[in-house]
C-alpha cells in the first residue's frame, strides 16, 4: 500500500489552523492515521479517506518559527540567525547565531537555509527529496524502495529548495543509451 505521508511528516487539514505530526499510519488491513498536534501534543485519529482528501503537507512561506535558520549579508559577510519576532513596520527581528545580536531586516534580505533537494516524478506525482549536490541530473532514473514494492522515478528538477522534502530510499539506475 502506498501512503500519502510518511511517519514524522507535518501535515495540516485544508480547514485547520494547527499543524499535526504523523505518528502512525494504518496497517494493510485498514485503520486510522494517528496524528499529534504540534502545539499541544494532543492525539487525533483520522481515517485514510479523510487524510487523502483533506490533508496536505504543512508548508507555508509566511510561517516563520524559531527553528528556521536564515542567512543574510552583514557587511559583506554571510551571517546566520533565527526569527524571534516582527516589529510594527513588519520587519523581522533576527537573532544572530554566534553573537546573539539582534538585527532588524526586511524579509527580502533573508534566505532560508534549506538542505539541497530535488524533485522526481514517481507513480504519476511529483515528490521532493533531500539529495547531494552533483549526484543527480535531470532525467536520471531512480529506483525507489520506500514503499511495499519498488517504483521507478525520473528526476525532474534539481535544487528545488523544498521545505517538506524527505529522504530518498533507493538507488540511481545507471543506464546505457541504445
């Protein structure tokens, strides 16, 4: 059985306000998904049909949490910090990692630090995965072993900067043109 989400994914209902973490999936006989609200750890059970129809991965460009690391230019030096608040002019208060100094910056001065990711078309849908720079090219063929049966995937884009990417389980298939 192929699942829409993996254990550990952060999801949100299309009508909800609070994200949830996937803690358990249904087994092959059916059952419910077990989710826990991120903000209060309360348990919620959701049947498979509702997960497929009403939930998506939680990824919002406007959501900035203290766990998110940003890089910015400070007098010609790339510096790192975390978002700790927003002032009345909608400028971001960024706490510098090494010194603890507070910098007031516009959002366009910040770049979120994300792992290198790529996308691949797998079973008719586009998926994002964490990868290694230079290891793949567009149109490379992959064998995904994450589900119950191996699936072939094709790399569609590199360095996609996707927040919800997951680890790829499988291998690159080396082919020879005929």
